[in-house]
C-alpha cells in the first residue's frame, strides 16, 4: 500500500498547488525524479512477494549455464503491453524464451489517439521488441510470425510467417510448429463490430499503429477533398463530417485531438473550409466516459458542448453504408440517417480468431474471453497462461469456499465462529481472495472483522458467535464487488510483471510456496494470486485539458492534469529513445504545429 | 561568377583545413553563417536579371488589389523541386496562382536514400505545400488532384481528384476542368523500366516518399524473415541478397546506407543472420557514378570492394522473376541468373503518361522529354512552360544563326569580320547562347575572341579577318559542348527560380525587354535565357564518407565532405521545421541507432 498512499498524497499536492505540475514536467523532461518514481512504482507493484528474486536468479544463471539442455521453453504470444511487460521483468536464465508475434514492435497504445492528428509521430511510440530483448541477459529470441493454432495436448503451437510487402517469394506464408513447456498467451483483442452491417470496409478502427496512420492520412485527405473546386457546400459539409462511434476514452480523446487540429492548424492551412467541420460522437449509453467519475463525465459533456462537438447519447448505430450512417435512439423504433465523411469505430473489444478457436477447443466456447484462475493459468489447460485483453480472471467466490473457510477457522469444531477464531485466519482469507481487499477499500472498512460485527447489527466483538449460515450471509457481500478487470494497458502491464515475477521464482516457490494456504486442499499456493492496483486513469479532452481520475476518489480536471498527463506519459515510455522522441514531438508541435502532408 | 569563385575558395579551404568543416556544421546547426550563405546563393543565381524585382512587385500589389478581376490565371502542375521553387520565388500579386498536384507536399528528394534505412524519418523531409503557400502574400491556392489531360487550344486542363484511403464516397475520382492563362508543367518523371520483363511487381523504385517507406519496411522484413526458425542456410542467404540495379547516385547511396545499417544496427538486432547479407550492384556501363569525376568513381569502386559490396559492371538485367534476376554481360550472349531477396531498380527516368500524351498532341511524339526553348516555353505551344525532369531545353545552336550573327557584326557589309567588329556584338552572343559560356569554362578560355584567334592559328588579333565560312568553322566548336541538363533537383530548382523571376517582371519586361537582341528578328528578347550554374554534386558512399564534386574541378572525398554534406543538406531544407527535424534525426541516429520497427 506504500505506493498507493504515496500516489494519493502526490495527487492531493497537485490539487493544493497546481503549479507543482510544471516543476515535475521539467524534472521529467530532464530525466529526473518523476521518472525514477514511475519506474520504481512499476517494479514495486508485487515486490512484496519476490523479495529474494535477485539472489535466486544469480544462482539460477550459474546453474543454467552448466545445463543448457535442461532449459524450459517458454513461448510468449504477442508483443503488446502484457507480453512486453513479461519480457521486461523476466530475469531467470533457466528458461529459453521465444516470442512469437506478427508485429516486431511494441506500441505505447495510450498515445495512439495523439498519432491520429499528428501531435505525436507514429514512430515515436513504437519500440522494436528486439531492442527490448537484447538488453536482457537471458536467452530470448523473437520470431515474426502469427500463431494460427494452439495444440495444448502436444504442447505445440503452429505459426505462419507474416506476408511480405512486395512479391511473394522467400518462403512467406509457410507454416511451422514451435514446441513449448510453458505457453503465455498475450495476443490482445480486436475491434468488436457487434455484427453491425457496413462497419467493415467503411469505418476506421484505432487498435494498431497502422490504424492511426490511416486515420491521419484520411483526416488530411478529407480537408484536401473538401477544398476541391467543383463541390457544393452540401458536399463539402458531408466530407467534413467526422463521426465517432463510442464515447469511451479512445473516442473522446480522438474527438478532442480532431477539434484541436481543426482549431489550431486547419484554420491556417484550409481557411476556406474550416467552418464546415462537424464532429459527432455517438454513444449507446446515457453518458460518455461512463467508466469515469460522474464529475468527469459532466465536465467532458459540457466541454464538448462548448467545443461544438455533437454528442448523441443513447444512440445505437444500426447500419453504415458508403454515404450514410444510421442510428436508432434508445427505446425508439425510428431510424435516422445522416451523411458522413469519415467514421471512427471505437466501441469495444472482441476476441481474435485464434482465441475463439482455442476457447472452443478447451470447452470455453461460450465465454467472452479466455478464463484463467487468479494465477493467470488458463482453466482446463496445463502450463498455459493468458493475460491482457484476451483473458479474464475467473475469480473464486468466497461463498463457494465458505464451508472450508468455516471449518479451518472453527478449530474446536464447535459449529460456532467467534471473532477471535476468525481473526486467526483472516489474513489468509484476504490473501487468497483479492476481492476482499477491494470490498474493504470501496466500503472504507478498515478491519475485516467489522464485516462480521456489521452482520450482527454492530454487536460488541466479544459477544459475537456465528453459525455457518450466518457466516455465509456476512461474507456474501464481499463477492458483490467482484468484477472483471478493465481491458486497459495498466491491467496488462501489471499482469505481465506479476507473471514474470512468478516465473523468476518458479523453482524456488515450488519448494517453498509463498502463497496463502489452500482452503480446499492442503499446503499453500505457490504464489500470491494476482492483485490489480488501480493507479488512476486519464481522459484527455483536447484544448490542453485532461480529466484525471486518481486513486482515492481524487478527480483533477484542466490544465494541471494535462501537465500531469505529459509527465506520466513521458515517464512511462519503454525506452529512452521513445521518451526523447515523444517529448521532442510535443515540443515540435508547440513550435511548428502539426504536419499536414498526406503521407 | 562571384558565387562560383566563392565556392571554389570555400572548397579549397576544406582541402587544406579539414577541421573547418566541423565549425561550419556547428554554425549550420545553430542557424548561422552557412545557411545564410546557401540561401543567398540560391537567391542570387539569376539576380543579375531581376535587380528591380522587389520594387516592381510592391507596385504590382497595390495595382492588383484594385483590379482583382484582371488577374491572370497561372496553373502550376506539380509540387516537386521545380514547382516548389517557382512558388517560393514568385512574388507578383497580379497573378492568381493555382497549384494542381496529387501530392500535397514537397519532398526533399536528395535525402530519400537516407529514409530507406532509417537514418532520417520520412516525415522529416516533406513539407506541406500549403505551408509554403500560406507564407506568400500573393493569391495562391492548392488543389489535390492529378492533371489527366492538357488542352492548350482552349487553355484548359482536366483534373481528377486523388483516390481515398478507405471508402469510395465523397466525390472521389470525379473529373473537373481548370482554365489557365499560363500553364507551368513541372510534373517530374517516373521510373524507366526499359520494358524489362518482371520489373513491375518485383522491384522497388525510389522516386517518391512512399517508395522509401516501402523499402524500409521491406529491409526490416527481410531480416525478420531470414531469422525464422524453419529455413535452410541457402534460403536465408537468398532472402538477404539485396540487389541494386543501376550504379548512379541513388543506387550507390542506397547500397552505402544498407551497408551502414547492416554494420551498425543489424549486428546488434539480428546477430544470427548478419554474416549472410550480400549486396550486389548491377551497372550496365563500365563504371558506377559515371557522371562523376574518375577519381570519385575509382574511390567508390574500391570502397565498395572493401565493404564487400559486389559490383557487376557492364551487366544488363534481362529479366526478373519472383525468385531470380537474370543478367547478361556486355558483348556476351550468355545469361546468368541469381536468386535474390529484394531488388531496387534505379536506372533512369521516363516520362509520365500525361507528358507522353501531351507530346503526341503537340507533335513532339518522338522526343525523350518535352522540348522547350531557352526561356522554358514549350515549343509549339503558347503560354505553356515546362521545367524540371519532364522537360529538356532545345538549345539553339550558334551555327544555326551564323549568317544573322555575321550580318549583325559586319556593319559595313564588307563580307569580312575583324576582331573589333566581333567584340562589339560578343556580349550579345554570349548572352543569347548559354553554351558559349559553358564552352569557355570547360576549355578555360578567358576571352571569347581567343576562339577566333585560335581558329586562325593564333594569329595576332589585329590582323585577323574572317569570312563567313571561317567564322562558322571557328564557332562550330562552341556548340560541341551543348548537352541536355541532368535530371537533378539542382536543375529543377534553378529553373523554378528563374521562371518565377520572369513571371515577377513579365509586364515590365514586355515594355522594357532586358534580354539579348534577337539575331533572327528585331528588338530584344524579353528575358535573358535560362542559364544553369552547376554548384557541385555529392555521392554519399556510406561509413560517414561522401564524395563531393565541386565546381572548378575540385574533388573532395571522405569524412570532411560528409560534414560538408550534412551542412549543405541541412541548410538547403525548405523550412525551419524540416531543418530541425532532419538535424534531430541525425542526432537521434548517432545516439540511439536506427529504428527497426516494421512500420
């Protein structure tokens, strides 16, 4: 909790002294304190569990060099946040790691919307995976191919090399197999069109760097097209009607970027058509940014109103044709259509074909994503791990294990649980079921015992005695706070780091398990279950204003959070190269504006 | 000649004190002296003819504002060197200028080879044409479309809007007509495949920024493919065999860039395949860089030998298939084939379909390029100008006009020409026929009269008397030095500046012509004919070594000319934005190496 408290205090300092932010930006840009803080923070997330990791690793290296043939093969699928984070944190040389991905670089996805209008260059937010690999002292190789089938029975995956740019020679498209001892699936997700007709082929997405480049080119092209001499006013308006489907952080940030581009650069470059630009955001629910605090939602909506961005709430897109987009208001049967020039579809995520097939194969066919246990192991599959957007943790409910917990606590088999008895196993319960901590935090409960006293009508602690039924009722509230983790970079990053730390100490924890005791079986779990720590979330709204939702119910909106955003995003870059490039892009944009070349 | 002498002395200073170069780079990077020099140099190229331009322009602006309807329409086709230079130098507001090009940006083409391997980013060498336009005080608009037909009879061009990235709506592909009073054709050229089978579809070209991006992606892909697990040594070698067809500056520079990339970055990123790389340069003539001084050619060939770049001289490519490239040695009938991974075709230029059609239309069907007179006016077409790679100047021979020149000089109709008589018209002849100056420079003749004395066996000047036949024989040597200007950025740039200056003073020179007297007719030509001043040429050879051929037979090879290259190319950038970007790219590469992300 150290990092959490630090962060909380840090944020409150911003509230009281907004000018602090500038100092921090300066120190960030000069490679100073905040970067050091941010890096330390990531590395510490699960530091509690891996105190001896370094010592063990150095032993392992010596051990491994003597026995290279014994190295266990770890295959990592994907070079996104989860895969990169796993690789960056892995430092156990007893593994032979092979990374398989059709994309030979990592993308800093939170800056993708910045690329769409030229605030940041595409190349500034990518880092070749081989650059990350070659800095490691362990045996890691990379292979530019797409995994097309997983065969967990034979511990093999089948891959296909990516297609070439120009001609088709050079063994492209050939398939090959790779064996594994451990498989780590971190392939991410793809855009979900919800089978809406016309989305494919007419809409832009914003998942990959190429998407952002295409959008940038298309935005410029739209202004060029609208400036052609032989068009009516109506046609120009149509070309310059930008529609964003989905009022989540991506859609909102793109709208803000586009509005900034129009206000700052289009004004100078395309003065004759600037007034014809229209931006529409279509959102199916009642509010944009609905995963954020209500204050942020309200601010975003009123800012968009001022910025002349049309927000259509409670609207579903039913169909998209070459020229028109059709929507239906919630609870109404009437479909309205409007002409558009460009649509960005940013509604939600779906699973890739590889994952869909694999889920069918292992009997998870009707789930939303690959189900894993709290240790990120795919359910029903040995030695296969899944993390990031392609997986969800299928967390065990406390209520499911209530009989075992009761039995373990009720050492004298009296059938009654006192507070004293419960206190003895309380820490184990908290360690095994991450949702307990989450519940306590959300309810601001300081002590787990308070849940029991509350169930008994706030009786005095000493007098409480619960039967198994009463105990079940008391703890059932705890499971109510359980929900799937969001599909964010932050989750994937933490999962990758967690899993790497497990792998770093795999052998050691086999012998000396460090996890909580097994309530259903005997002995202890090898590791602590994965626990997500929410460090806050940003929603840039354009006009150098950002909404930030920080832990501890802190909300910060405006210019100071924009500076905080600059600081954090600069510090979180995976390499000094990208950090230098991103910062210099920001400076370049301040000085020269955005580049409007159609490349 | 002032600039020429300055340049010569400047270069000799480099020879004597190589460390000077570093001082100049520093002053360049800080926006200092050399930039000022380089800019002044460009602007001065034809300054002799346009001394009063500024004064006239300011009058014109006042005049034009009162009579906008009278503005003459100038249509410029193309946004390359010639078009950009014309626009940058035009400052007469009595015109209404419309630029038509499918490419809304200017590309600094000399740095294209640097983009292929990531020394410089694509976006750093492009400048939106609208940025160039909006800095002008005159009426210029831009239209992103391709001219598909020129109708000189009706003074109209037909255009088609460029195709869109995503869907096909928004009036894309529709045609429209644009009328003109003056048409300036500066569309450049395209790659010439010499109808070699298989070139299209299997080869990369290097004319446009997209080509350079594709090559970069393909180079990275080649290394990724060659690193796949399921290949034989033979297959890896094939994938990593890079073939360059054409040993001109582009081909040679690309080979050098690729060799640098392999030595500096591939070593770190793809250590397992680095030794398998092979680079082959195929050149049809007997030497690479054959337009350069022999010392440079020799140095380049021996450097390539040391760098393990295989140079096949006197070899013609006969066919390219998906897997093999076939060549035939000069004077032999035997065809040999070799497997390859990637081919760059950089042999020569051909005309675009638009120009081919237009040439047929105006009866120039069997020429190599659009023929213009010395004032860049297309022959047989009123008010149409052509410049850059799509045009050649069809220079009038002195011998063709010999009778008129003789008659003009022989004022007393004696049938004999003395040196005194000739001296009186000498300057007019030099002004009218640019090849005279060229001949004198190449032969190091200081005085035109020396040509006459030489023809008379170095007789004493006073005694010389020539008949018309003797005069013709004496001057015939002058035409021998006539040749087409090279298809370089330097020529296009100077032509654009020259034409802009003519347009700036068009009205004024109509009344007070400033050109040489017409020998065939009466009166004077409106303007001086275009005269090309060769300012030198670079051939970067890789390994931070560049060969520079400078005016006055100066040749400089090695690290110091590399620094000169950095200085000149930084100073010649069209905007401070691209200058800052290019310089920061160079610095970035020094610090972090090249980016190997496959985007």
